[in-house]
C-alpha cells in the first residue's frame, strides 16, 4: 500500500478556508475508483488537522492507493501461475486439502479443526458431527488465529498470490484479510476449485479438484440410488416377462 503525504501551511485566511472546506468534503466521502474487469483500484483522500506552529494551523492530506483483489476464472488463473509467476495458496481445511490440491501449492488454512473442550464447544461439535459432519463430511472448525502471521512468514507484501478454496468464499475472506494486512498482489478463482475442469491444473490426491469438497453419506447417495433403481427395473422386467413365476414367488412369501 503506497501512502503519499502532502503538507499545507495555512498562512492566509483564504488558504485556511480552503483547507477547512477540503476537510469537510473529504470527511463526508473522498474515494475515487477505476475498474478494469473485476479488479478495482481505489484512491482515498483524507485531510486531518495537525499541529499549530506560531499560531498557524498545519493541515495534512493523505493520498492512499489501494489495489483490491483480482477475481479470475480457471484459465486466467492458470495463466497467472505460468506467465506472471503467481504462487498458489490453498486456504481450505486439511481434510479437503488432503483429498486433492494443486501441485506445488502452499497450504495455509483459514479455518482449523476446533478441538476445544469447553462445554459449549463440546455441544456444538456433537451437533455438527451428527448432521453436517455425518452427511457432508465437514469438519468442525474455527478461524485460524495465525493465518496472516503464517502467510507473512512465507511471503512478502509484494508477493503475487493466487488464493484458492473449494467454493470461492473462504479465499475471498482470506484475500480481504491479507489486503488489509498490506499484501498488494492477490487473486482468487471465482467460484473456487469446484468450478475447475479436470486437467486444468496438475493436482495431487485421491480425487479431482472439483470433487474434493464431497464427503460423508452424500458421496454414497448416488451409488445407493443406482443399486435400488437397478433392483426395481429387474423386478419389473421379471414380473412382465415371467408372470407365472412371479406369482408363485409371491405366494411363497409369508403373509402379512
């Protein structure tokens, strides 16, 4: 983040009125922006009263230039990595990261598993594990308090980073944290890895990147439906083409 300071010394009454009017304007709203695709650059103007030197007030104006997050699709992200040298930072939890992740990426989770044992946390974890954890395989997590510190230990504020998660929400939240911490070159994949086509990135894991968020009972729901559907179709065909045998089988079944 670049910051430029310009000092004004109000010697005359007209100059003093000018500074006061500028302070009034900038106090209400003083942000200009220019947009290119999904990237936004902001110019922030602020005027603050300063010291009084020899009975003359000194006013200071701040100009801040802040580049916001660049949201890209999978193909654009691939180009950022190959051409512009962006490093991939995966902010998903460990379970999703282990199922599949982009080769040679950095893993700095935005959320970590919550193993606290206070009564309130135990109750919440039990409820979570019996619903979201059971059906969707989602771990019970909490915000990682060392997230920004961990990124700082591996990257400088000028580093080019492509943040990725499964749906695009965690990477957007992580990008906001890092942008506020002073990191300048941040990009995210819109809709996350779930929108990435197979083969777009070299990956490591037991499944494709877009399926890394699928776990729990929901993963076998499709298989169960396929088995039941096959059984029903076979039963229908048997009754249709072999009605006599089907009737005998029905007669052999115990009466209700």
